[in-house]
């Protein structure tokens, strides 16, 4: 009864006096300082927690003993890798000037900052004060004065006979180095004797003291509109007038403008026409399934061509960051306008003036200054590569968005699941050395299981038929073969289609080839098509031979397909991609397993050339190093051995280059994904069994479920590890049954 009574009293107090405010806090510090341990001691005081260095970030809402709620962010990431130093594999680079701008994305609307200090880490203690001072300077200049708490953790690791004196020296150094901030109360040092994050009472006392301090802070709050810096003094009315004036002067049709752009025959090359040309390139690119990055390549190719034809008019040299910035702004504005107008698809070329009027700030040529400093924007790296903003994050979609339907939500036709399955088979095996027969054999078994499961809730779904599945594989293959301009080439320049075959969606594929789902009737009689014989095994058609090549579709079909691809690509910026259906994942798993069987994954020739090789190499390397797991052995020597093996394995993986393992963020992402499941895998498990138990690892697009394209493809993501910005990484369960948090 006592807990219920206390709960009732809290609820009564909230009703009488109002709810306690909620605060947002950010936990920072060097690696292994104890940030994640502290966070989960507050969140899960009764659970045994083991942590490894944070890959990404952890965020939890916790409550103090007095009822104050805190949403605490434990920020890992920002690692710089040095192959000569094993410790650098998981080294948090808070001291790196280049990475500080990435922390800024967590600063906005944060009430309190924590710097967790490992008192036993004497080697790096001299770096603590300079880093705190740099952080204070940055907060002062852009976010106003904030509370910052220095938490003296791991005091239990200090020698008992030297502990009191060591703690006194640490506090003295901090107070001397941060004297003004400490005297003003700006920086508060929290280090009661014996403090360590493993003790819940210690952690709870910290939270209570922080809440009391925030409530007692009488400093004025900054104005809300201070969070929305203006790029210039130009107002919205003036910007709209500029848009209307330019629209009136540009009397040529959309097609004429585009042709003039291609011919370098535009009378004026100003900001308005820059945006208009970029919008046209963006529409064409998204219609073929291209990303903003790929659209930027196309736009810069156009600009280079224009400059070669008319250097006196087109003088500006290409700038990759600036180009991608404006294309991304156009993409966001286009999607917002489409949602505002309740359009079923995306927009057309003629909508350009209305899109600008709906987002008039695009007409301000200095809009980039809201997000970038001049020093960063005009640095050589920003000119050659895409770099993330250092002042404020890029915009996102604020309006409600229509999520792309998951495969299970699209029962448009009974044949759709078979066509999707066939499309995945061809896309997964085309242009590879894979044995298509072996892949199909494994995939058909998974398809049969999937159909049986779906029929339990979808009785109208037809039974599994091997003939029907094989027919659609052959039909899709014949159709896509017509798109290939040359053998092994995954793109086409025919019929107005310029997209990648592997990026073609189901809806776009059906539109492109005018597929209704009844195409089988040209080849099979209904009696044979639905026969028991056809279900059990493949039977040849009785009406006409199966097609070897399907004629190239007309331009109208290509246009409809582009519309579907544009809609899919456009919504991708606002929604997190979904996992493919189980039968499609089964195809991908079969392809990965077959590729692993065909290659020597023990020696990848120094380069990881494909996603299949990457996953096989990760499995072999991590499973081999963690294969000698100590199970329930919690002795320090066993724990140290496991950690040493993990660091050595990760260090080996990070040293392997290749197009499928480009950049530190990408590598660390896949390392984490494999680590998250390898701990739960039987030690003698085969690679095929491992993949069938974890089919999501076969999905090459998995990183985009955690990262936006803009972050994943940035220059920073290649050099350091950046936390995911769409969803947090999953936890790992260790062999001992405790929760293994990805943190310090």
C-alpha cells in the first residue's frame, strides 16, 4: 500500500500545484568516463548493466526522487581512428575542434550540461579544463548561459590511502582553471567523497541537486524567436515580391527554359534561374530514384558544361556543399508544398513559382549563412565534398507526412507479392557472379513459408505456387533486360528512363511496363495456372512460350513510372524507410550466403568489394574474436579478455577499405549491427544459420533506417563516427544475461 499511497500523493500534488517541469540534459566527456553507466543507473537502478563504448547515442527519460523529469542524452560518437593505436578505436574526440560543431546539434533547448570526469584517468585530466572552457565559450556565444555540472566519477578506483588527497587536488585544479565560472555559479562541481556511477544513491543525489539548482536559477530565459536567426534583413514580403517579379520576367515555358539551360542559351543566370534549374534537375533525378547527392552530381555536370560553352555568362565554379545545400532546401520546400496542396504525388515543373512563394526564404541567396559559417563554407573541403552545417541543423519536414506503405499494407493485387518477390530476385542477382538457381531455391522456400503465414490473416491471398513464382521471375527478368543498354549495365538511357534498375520500386516497375498482374493469361490457361500440379512444381506454359525480352515501353509509361519514383524518393526525406517484407529479405539472405560461399572471406584481398563480402568478413572477424566467450564468467580477467578481443576485432575491421565499407560511420554502423546479434548467436553457428536468424543484415539499405542521406554521405561521416539521427541503435544482451549498453 505504501508505494500506491506515495503515487497518489504525487498525483494529488501535481493536480494542486501543477506538474513539475521537465528538463533536457546532455552528458558529455571522454570515452569510458561513465556517462552511459550513470544514465542507466538512473533509468534501471535494479538491473545489472555492462557497457561498451557508445556507438551512437543513448537517450532516456528519468525522474528524480522529487518528481522532476529529465530527458538525458548520452552522446557517444565523434571518434577519430588511428590504426597505430588500438585505444583510438573507441576514443571519443570531444577535444577535436573539427567535431565540436556536431555537438551543437544537441545544444538547442538543453537546460543542463554534464561533463563526466574519470578521476582515475590521470593521463587525460589536463585536457578537461580547456575542453570545458571551450564548451562554455560556445554556449555563451550562441545559446546563452547554461548550467554546467562537472561530475567527478570513478572515485572508487583511486587508491584508498590516496583518495582524499587526490580528490582535493582534482577539485583545486578545476576551481583554479574555471575560477570565474565557478564563482558565478555557472559551473558546479559535483564530487561527494566516494562518488561512482554504479551506486544508485550517488546518481539520484546528483539529479536532485541539479533539479534544485535549475529551479533556483533566476536568470532570464532567452526569447523564443531567438532560436530562429534570420539570414538577412530581407522580409518575407520583399522576398515574395522578388519571386513574382522574376516569374513575370521569365515568360518562357518550362520546357523552353529547360532547353535553354541545356543549350547554355539563358538570357539571365541569376539566383532565381539557379533555383529553377536545380528544381528541374531534382525532379528528373528523383523521378529515376536518384538521391540528392546524385542529383547534385548531375547539376554540377550541367554547370560545368554551361561554363565550357559560355564562360562569360556562367562564371561560377562548382561548389559541392553549396549545391547540395540548395538542392536539399528545394527538396524540402517541394515536399512541404505537395503536402500543403494535398497532392497524391509530387509536383511538376510549372509549380516552381508557387513552391517558392510557399517557402519564400529560398529567394534569399544568403540563406546558407543561417546554417554555415563563412570559414566552413569557403574551405577547400566544403568546395570538394559535402560537409555538415556548423551553426544550425538543416530543416526537416514539419507537416504531417504520408508514410510510404509497408509491403503488407499493399494488397492491390493478388500477384503483387509475387511480382515484388521476382523484382527482388532479379535486382539482387543481376550483374553478379551469383548462382541464380541456388538463390531462387532458398528464396522460394522462404516465399512458401511467408504465403502460408499471410493466408492465416489474408484468406483471399492465393496459395503458394512454384509455377506462378517462377513465371514472374522470368517475366521480370525479360522486362528489366530491355532496360539494360549494355550487358551488365545497371542503368538505361532508353524510353526517357535514366534510372538505376536496382532502385526501381514495385509501383514504378508496374507503371513502366503497364503490368496489371494478368500477364500470365497470355501464356497459361486458367486451369493449368491454378492446378495442383503447378503448385507443387514448375510446369511449362500451354498457351505461348515464356518471353525472353519484353519490348521497351512507350514514353507515357516511362512518365508514369517517374511520377511514382519521384513520390517515393520525395517522401524518403520525411520518413524513415521500412524493412522489406520477409520474402524479399529471404532473397537478399540467399544472395549474401551464396556470395560468401563463392568468395574467400578469410582473406578479402585487402578490399571489401560488396555488401555480401562485408557482412561475411564482419561475421568471421567478430565471431572469431568473441567465439571464446566466457559465458557467465564475470571475473575481471575474463571481462578484460572479452573487451580486448572486441577492440582487436573492431580494429581489424576498421582497417579494411572498399566501396561497401567507405567511411568510419558506415563501418562502425555495420560493426554495431553485427555485434548486437553475434553475442546472442550460438558459438558453433554457421554463417548461413547466422544470416537466416538475422535477415536484416542482408538489407544493404539498413543504414538509412538510422541515418538520413545528408548525414551518412557527409565528409564528417567518412572521417569520424557520427551518431544516428533517425533512431538509436539497439542494445546488446551479453552472455551473462545482463543488459549490455553501447556506452561508457
